[in-house]
C-alpha cells in the first residue's frame, strides 16, 4: 500500500472509530470537533518527526525508540512482553506489527494514544467543574504545547494517555458502580506512567489522594494535610535513616542535564544534598519553568512560539493572583488538584532541567491543569466583559 496509503488508511479508520464509538461519547463537544482535534494531532505528530529528522529541533530519542524496536523484534520477538527493552521501544515494536516499518505510521498511532488521554482529561474537567465548557474545551484541546509535544513519538504521549485514563478510572470508581475494567485500566495506566515518567506518578499521588479525601473533608484542609504528611514523612525518614538519601536521584538527574549542551542551555547551580540548599533553589525552580524560553534565547520560530505561550501562561498566573476568588479556591477540589499537581511538576522540572527546549517539552502535559486552575480559581477580570467575543469564548 505504501507509506502514504497507510497513513491515509489508518487516519480514516481512527477518525471513523472516533465518530462511531461510544468510548468517545460526550456532551459539550461534537464528534466532528473530536475528529478535527485528532487529525490536527496526527499532523503535528508527522511534523514532530520531520523537525527532529531535519535537526530543526535538537534530540534523537524519537528515532532511537523506533530503530531499537527493529532490533528487538529481529533478535527476540518475545521481548515485546518482557522488560528487557524500554517501554517506549516495546510500544514501537507493537506498532511495527501494523506499520510495515514506517516511522510516520507510528506517528499516527501515537497521536491517537495521546488523543485518548486528552479526551479523558477533558471529560474529567467537564464532569468535575461542569461550567464554562468552552474554556475547558479551548484549554484542553487547543493549548499549543499540549497539542504539539504530546502528539509526537515520545514519552509525553504515554504520559498524557496514562493521566487521562487514570482520571477517567478514578471518576468511574468514585461515582459509578465499580467494574473490573475500571480497575484494570487504572492499574495498567499507573504502571505505564511509572515506566515512562515515574516522578509524575510520585507527584500525582498526593494530589489525587487529597482530591479524593476532599469529598469528605474541606478541600483546602485535605490538600494541606496530605502534603504536610508527605513532606513530614520524607523529612523524618531522611533524618532517621540517612542511608535513604532522597537527594541522590535529584542530583544524578540534574547532573545529566547540566552535562548536556544545547542552543537554549542556561546556567544552573548544582544541587547540594541538604534541605537548606533545596529550599534556597526553590524560587528559581518555580520561576524558570514559567518564563522559559526567554525571548532573547530564541533563534528558531518554534522557540519563539514557545516563549510567547510561556508569557501568556504567566499572564494567566498574574490574573489569578490579582483576581483570586478565595472562597471558590478553598472549596473546589478540582482547582486545588490542578494547582498542587501542576505547581509540583513545574518545580521539579525547574530544579533539574537547565535547557529551555527540554522545559517546554516536559511541562507541556501539565499546562492545561495550571491554566484551568488559574482560570477557575479567579474572578473574571472586568476588562473581559468589554470584549463580547472573548467573554463568549471563555463561558
């Protein structure tokens, strides 16, 4: 059939599945819109490969996963179900069974994997907040970084899918009669997320526990209590058992990024394994993921777009601070979940990563959580009412 024929065939097949399957049945968004989002993600997945292949974006992991899957299947096909190779390599090996060895066909498959997660993240917020559907739709489906980076053949696609399915499973288990399928999806998604970005599941755990406890407790109390207990536990274990050094992994990972050189690398002081040094580094760890890449760092069009997006997100944060609705914030477990989870991810990225390009990719999956937390935790600024089209868009 050839590469182009396979891309068209699988694109149409998946589009038809989205149109007809009850799995993608929802209110507030049409099937045609969902298909449009998938096709847009498929386009960006193809563009993602093109940009890396032509060295327009730094990096080579996406093709390493693809090439390694050939080696795996040739040498040991049973490794597909064994932990001999990395998780992304095994995903690509599975895709090889249907792709006839074409990278761009893998791109179509992974864009659909990502789309599944995006759809269920939208479902989660729609069911939880149940207001301003247009705002949720706009942020979840069309935030530029979230639309582009998790669409490519990389770990962010799996992270997005796993997060979406975890949130879907938890909502189903909380509000409906539990079914075995919900438990299985939850377990498989947690395992998948752990295998590709284990720090995400570590930071996700206290946020989701506090979210669930908020059904019985006052949300703000639940969140501060859970996070206090987590920090107290880590500090106590570190003090009583010095051999359990929680700083080691942070230092190793930060050293990895410091030794890498790229076009958008910026200076960063190496971490020291003490609590005082960690606290001292927290302000810039919080700031850098919000402001990078800086405009003067950008030499490519993609970097410029990322910089513009970063400063738009920062403006949402400033609006949140200026127009904070305290009552709404302390009473909404969804808003608190977004803020606690989102900020914790941003801080860990800021502590470890000294490359603006890497920051853009790593933060991409958490931006919708932060933006929605900022939007729904603040009163609507008076200036928005002066622009009817914007007012309608955000309702």
